[in-house]
């Protein structure tokens, strides 16, 4: 009597090995997806930090330019000529005219000071992640009532790309210029400002803004 060959029944579902492989592949995919999303989030946040620093630098420089808009070239002290320029400036703006002569107003000044708690020692003394950073101080009537106000924090010790070596490292003709830089050339005052801050990953971000002001004779 002949026996009939039996055919194996078709498998139903996954084996344990196949299930484990599927779980591993799915976990790898989800992990990669999370990594991409996190990197994108960090990049976006870092971009926001850079934009914030640059916007602050721009607002500060524009504010300084408005204040210097009526300044007389002959009132600048010191006269910040090339190749050194200056990181401080006292000036006077036109307040009016009398008998055809220009009347100059109350002197004012811009200068850099170390941030509170910071020392000029190549170290982060105030614990904010920045080294030897400055603040921009505006003073009205420096020889009299001396009304002082801070216009910007986080000013770099040196302008972006510059180091203290007596050379023009960043290619703008000036040597060893500070994070706030004035230079007077041909009746035009050039202002440059470098601000710095820390992004969410602890990296230092620097943004530099400049503008020009036509001085009064």
C-alpha cells in the first residue's frame, strides 16, 4: 500500500529570531531618526543664538551712529587715526549756532570696561564661559555729572580675527584693535563692534558689525 507524501504546512507568523531582527532594525531606524531631529534642533537653536548676538551688535552700532551723527571731527579725543585706531572716544555734537558760529554741546564718550567680576587675565573669572569680555559704557559729561549707562555686554577683548601681536591679522589695516574699534579717515568715522556669547553646546559665537558716520567739520 502506497503512502502519500505529506507537504509541510505553511508557516504562520514570525519566528523568534525574525522578531528580534525586526526589533533591532526598527530600533536602529528610530535611533537614527531621533539623532537627526536632535541635530536639527541644536542647529536651529545655535542659529537663533547667532542671530540674537548679531541683532544686538547691529542695534548697538546703529545707536552709537545716531549719537555720533552730529559729532565734529575736531572734537574727537583721541583722534583715532590708522593704523591703531582707538577703543575709546570722547566727542561733542552740534547743539546749535550763534552768530553763524557752531555751538558744541556737552561732551560724551564711549569706552570699554571689563565686565563685572572679570579680570584681564586670560581666564573666565565670572563663570559665564567667556574670557576677558568687556562691556560698552556710554558716559555723558564725563568731566562733570558723568551720567553713565551700559550699552552692550559681551564685547570681545579683540575684534574678530585679531590678536595682540602688533600685526593686522584680520586685514582691515588696523593693528591689535579691540572689540570696540574707532578709526577716523577723511572725515569719516568707522565703527566696528564684536560681540560674543555661548550657544547651547557651550561654544563661543562671535558676530561683528560695522558702520560709518560722516563727521561735521
